[in-house]
C-alpha cells in the first residue's frame, strides 16, 4: 500500500509543475448513493437488488493546484451499510459495511464563475476497502467529478463537488445466492468542503 501512495504523491508533484502551483489541505462532508452490485435474475425474490447502502462520508485531502492543472490525494470514511431493495422499498442494515476510500485525482480547470470562483473537472483511480460482515472487500474503481471552488477569505477556499464512480461488483461470488448475478457497482454523490492553502 505504501509504494502506490508514494508514486501517486510524486506524480502529483510533477504534473502540476513549479510555481505558481500551491499545496493545500482540506476536509469534506459528502453524501453518496450506490446502485448495482447484485441483481436477482430469477425474479423470485421480493428484494431484487443487494448493494452498499449509501449515506454520509467524511474525508481529508492533500493536493496541489496550479493555474490549469492540479492533483489531489483523498482519504474518506463512511458507513454505507448493506441495502436490499425491490418494489420501490429499500431496507438498509447499518450494522455492517464500513468503508475506507483512497483516491488519487488529476484535475484541470475548465472555467470560472465570478471574480474568485473556478470550475474544475477531475478523474482518477480509487481504492475502496469495504468491510462487509467483518470481511474486507478491496475494489478498484474509476472516479470522476466536477468541483466549483471559491475564495472564502485569506487562505481559505470553499468547494462544492459532484462525483460519479464505476467499479466491479463489491460482492464476492459466495456473498449472494446463486440466482443473484454480480453487476457493476456505481455511485453518485455530492460534497461540501473547506480547503486551506499552505
């Protein structure tokens, strides 16, 4: 785990280039919604889909941004639980399904709003460590998003992010009955963050 993170940080330093690039640290509160993962192919179960449940997350990030390019390493924690759904009803068990997520995102500025606002798009890999029933399920995914960032005052920046994620099913073949097929897991979400320029 240490070697990939070291490589990611080195790449972040190189991709943004020299000054006026600037380091920052940040915190973010987000809300995530999951879909996919398993699906009943026999149409015999009332609950036809099983997946991570979703809900709030908290994260910390370290990044470096220049005028046009930037990069961020973010670690977040959530307890999405496990959800089953069918016929318009969803039940979520919050007693399982803790999640640690580590992502590395490269970003580019695509525009501005107002005198101090900037719009960025970002894309990169993420590692999900989903603890389901005391068994770790590691999964790699592609994570993309868009963020609006503005100056609050001094060295503080505010940020609003919209994101989407796509990965293989978070379940193993033995986690579900045989009539349930594993499907792609996808997620959408939004977050509100505070960043401090170093």
